[in-house]
């Protein structure tokens, strides 16, 4: 009886003291490397999301809101540096560790100047990789993209990516969501059509440039009753404004 009671108590304690795993997005096109890192880091207490294409990296980054990103530079779809540039322009402040065989000093400087937080050339030691990821996590203990952004009656939950109006989730398509996320990252400032096109249609090479106007038109209609307007500034782009 006593042993059974102790076991039940231990189970309850275990359930109440579960440690949240550090969420990491791994963007790496080498299947063997992805598999190796997934197995090794999962055993070390990380929760991995995998991506093998630069064109799909940004939407996945926005959807999963990781605690850190491991980013290869040489990727299909979009180069890793371009993925990083787009993420920073979209307001994603997640710490980034670049993993690449391009290990020259010039490459490292370029990556760090683009917005990376750390750089680890291949091949690397798994213990060192874990230590660097933990260090990034300590810099960003609550998640760099946690919290909310408010504009008028709209609330952007940066953890989930959801947009709320009067405590109800605003129903948006993925493209509309990417557009409003980019605009909310710079409230009160215009974002050019060029930048919005890159962010909204990342990884969609066959889309025409004018398609960003269609997405903006549809988003404007959905915002019509919220007290927040999507304003077109000729020659400058779009901005969100509370009316």
C-alpha cells in the first residue's frame, strides 16, 4: 500500500514538474544532417521542427514561433541569408545560429551583419552546438517573439500569430496573415510593396507582383469593421492605422 501511494505521488510530482522543451527550427537541406541533429538534440531535451527548403522556412518560422533557429546558408528555394533578412524585416527577433560549411571570415561577418546571433561552421561538435543553443535560450528566456502587439482594437498574439478583434480570432488566409504580421511589425510606418511581396509570397516564384494588391484589398475588407485601416501610400507602400 505504502509503495503504491509513493508511486502515485511520484507520478503526480512528475506531471507537475515537466520542463518545457526548448523549441528549435532547423532549416537544413541535407537529409543526413537533419536526421542526425533531430536524433541527437531530441535526446538532449530540444523539440525540433524541420525544414529542408529556404522558400518554406519563413512561413514555418512564423507559424511555429521557435525559441531559436538553426539556419544553413546554402538552401534550395531561398539562400539562408535571404531567409534571415526577410525574417528580420518581418519583425521576427528569434535568435539565429548559422550552421554552414561556408566558414570564411567574410561569410561569418556577412551572416552576423545580416542579423544572425551566432555562427558555427561545419563540421562541429554536438556538445558545442548544444552549449551555443542553450546560450541563445538564456538570452531569450521568455521567447523573443512572445507577448502581444496592439493597434487600436486589434491584438496580435506574437506567440501564436493569431490576430484578435474583441477577443475573437480574425479569420485570415495565410497570405493575409503574413501581410498583416509584416505591417504590425512596423506600426505607423509604411512598408513597401517590394518587401511585402517578398514576405507574403516567399517560395512562390510563379506569382505576379500585382498579387500583393489583391491580398491587400481582401485584408482591407476584413478590417473594415475593426476600426483599423489598411492605408495605401502612393510610392511608399502600405501601413496600418487606427481610426
